[in-house]
C-alpha cells in the first residue's frame, strides 16, 4: 500500500536508488564532520555515520519494491 502510494505520487525507483547512494556519501560526510567539529571523539562520529548509513538499505529496498511495482 505504501509503495503504491509512492508510485501514485510519481516517485520512481531510480530516485530511491539515487537517495540510497546519496545517503552513503552523506554517512561519510556526517562521520567526517562530526569527528572534526565535536570534542566527543570518534565514538559520537561513529554513531552519526552508522545512523545515516542505515538509511541506504531502506532506500535501496524501497527502490526494489518500486521497480517490481513498475513492471
């Protein structure tokens, strides 16, 4: 039902894949910035990187679902 709604709104599978790859880059960027800007050390930077890194599989999964729905 959610995938159908996304498809009806015009969301394409390619957009979800692009968001997945962008979140991988954003994960590295968040880790780098947090590591340099905060005094909390690498622990907090690692948490930020992992948090944002978990978005990528979600976007790829949505992309796969949309791709199968588009067929």
